[in-house]
């Protein structure tokens, strides 16, 4: 009996973990954003050239201690359908520390607009509870495949900007939908940016995605609003 | 076959497997206990998000006395994956 159980444990040998892993998604700006597919949308308007909208982020992750790990990555919010001031290019590095019941992340991020006219270099600190409330990080119930996660934090660059982020996901078979709302307090006034997506998975890692965004986001805080249908791509350990 | 935890206690493969499954069941309220087995997928079947899976690290440290690296926990896809990783982290066979 013991031998059989030992064999069963050995038979379920987990796949080895590389020292570093690569993840590709919509953006590294949050875990939710990284799990959204990176999207390429092409738009054709009669009498106008073909426009493109690109949202992609790549992240490399590796261990630095038993309860800490490091992530570093690049992201682009670009495409010819966006004006240079609405495009964002960024790079960041952050360290996570698990302190159950919370997860803490500290890091630094560089962001620039499409023309590299506006630059922002921020240090950030944020935290999220790992769980503990219905639907926080896990489905509300076996029948309701809805979950949510809050983050609070602050960015320090040219001033201190407290922020909060709330994301929610719904999954039903091959269909996934999600929304993420970010709120910043900038010089005493609030700024908000919301983005959402609905994806139909075609094969592992590839989906048809409707995505949209509305509001003001760093570094320019220029108002943007758009929605589009495109092809989504995601590279994550679960895909 | 038996292996030692970090405190020097001996575990059988079956005893450790049952302890890991108990931890996962406690973190999955609303799910029928018998539905959670080694084949259960943490993200697709239980709906755990990327960070929720870290909730297993502390009870594994405190009840099975094995310190798994967080990145090892994050890489787990199924309950069986977790069982295998805890077993691999234990000391050599008796």
C-alpha cells in the first residue's frame, strides 16, 4: 500500500521550473492586465489608410528568495490609430514579497509617450490581500465563476500619487470577460482609467478579443476612449 | 517510502498527499470535498487567480513543515503538482 502511494506521488512528478520564465500579455501593469491577451487590432475606414492598435507587455520572472521574486518587463500601448501622445512605452522592475495574508510589491517604472516628449520615472509600492472575502482571488462559488481583486498603492515621482485598482473576471468555458478600474489622486484631483475585454479562446493562448478603454492614464493623463475587435495572444504558464 | 519534513518528522507519500488536499479543500469553500482530488486544476476548476494560490504556502509551512519557494507554488497548476512539489522538497527516503 505504502509502495503504491509512493509510486503515485512519484508518478505525479511536476514539471521542472526554470530559473526564469517569460510571460506575454496585454500589459505588465497589473496581474489582471498581464492575463488579458495582448491584442492587435486592424481598423479600415473608407478613404483612409489601414489603422492598427497594439497593446502588449512582456515580463520575465525569477526567484530571489524563498518568499520573494523579481519581475522585469516592457510594454507598449501603440498603433497608428492612436496619436503619439496617446501611445505609451514603459519599462519596469518590481520585487514581490509574500506576507500572508497580504502580498506586497515595490518597484520602479519608466513611462514615456509615443513621441518621447513626456517622461515619468516613478517608484511604486502596492499591496493586495491574498484572499479571505467571498470572490476575492477565487470564484464566488462553484456555480458563479466571478472573482475580483483590489490593489492599493502609491507612486512617487514628481509628487506622490496614491492609487487604487479593482479588477473583476468572469469565466465560462472558452469565454472570458474582465474589467479593471484604476483611480489615482493627482495633485488633489482624481483621475480614472477603465479597460475591459471579452475574449473567446480559439486555441491555447490565441483568442478573438473585443477590448476597450476609457479615461486618463499616465504619463500624459490625456483623455482616451476606444473599443475594437482584434486577435489576442497570451503566453502564460497556464496556457 | 517515507520522507522527512523540515522539523525531522517522517511522512508517508499518502499522508502528505492527504494533508495537501485538506489544505486545498479549506481554501475552496463551497466546493464538494470529494470533487477536490490530485487531478483538480487550481485555476480552471477552483477559479484561483494568480495570487490566491500563494495562500497554500503558509499552511504548508505550518502543518507539513515544508518551506516551498513562492515561485514554486505559483507554478503549480494542479493539486497533484502541489503534492509533487511538497514531496520533492522533503528530505531523503527512509
